[in-house]
């Protein structure tokens, strides 16, 4: 068994970026996202990645042996609390533009638009980057106004399936993750 404590990562800091329709998806862990806006400070619990799958098992007539397990549904989501009260976080939380007078019209039946997202997790010189080619805020948490507590915007981003990139470097899926510490330095 080979143990190496230098391979242990901690999510010391990071960033959550929302993209525009003209955003260029990053193709590495350390490439600066172009066409993306940093959504600012995230609450101390960071970002939670959740993979959820539903399966259906197929059994054979003989001995009722399980012969295959089919994935019938699968999702990947990222949940975080955005702490900065600024145009971009308000628009992510309410799915509506902020008007020039600083107001936003809230319609709880509005669906969030799909757009690309990038989530960076940073530990010193090491990056873990999740690139969501097509995602949307599909759930929002309660907003609490309390003395001594930051006003937060609790959002859950769901990643949707798609094909992204140019021929030769394209990928099909919901999320593409890059690990800078695993990249081949010779490439």
C-alpha cells in the first residue's frame, strides 16, 4: 500500500462563476474563465456537490439472479450560499434582471435560464475545477434577515447533459472536472 499525505486536498478557497451565452468553456484547471462573472464570497460551508442516481435491477428467471443494473435517472448538483448582495447574485437567486433603479420583480413561478458555470476549488497551487456546460439554478433556500448574520442567497445549480467543445476536444456529459495535480506536465 502506498500512502502519500501530499495527495490530501483541502478546499481552502475557491470561486463560483456564472457564464453568459458567449462564454468560452475552460479546457484546463488553470485557464482563466472567459465570459464568466465571479459571484463573490460563498458561505463558510463552501460548495456541496451531490450526485444522485436511481437504478432498476434486472433479474433472471433462473435463481432470481441479478444480471444487470440500469441507471434510470441521474443528476449532479452544486449547492452554495452566495454572500455578496450585488447585481449578479440577485439575478441568480431571483431569475430576474435588476432594473436601473435597483429593483427586481420577483415571480416565484419563473424558471432560471440555462447557462454555463465554473466552480473552482483551490488548495495552494492545486485546483479542482468543475465545468458545467449547461446548468440552471433549480432550487433556492430560505433567505434570513437577522441581526449579526449575513444575508445569503442559497442556490442549487443542476447540471444538464450535453455535448461541449470543439471537435477533438469535445466532451459529452453534465460536468467535466479538471484536477491540476493529476495533469501530465509533458502534455
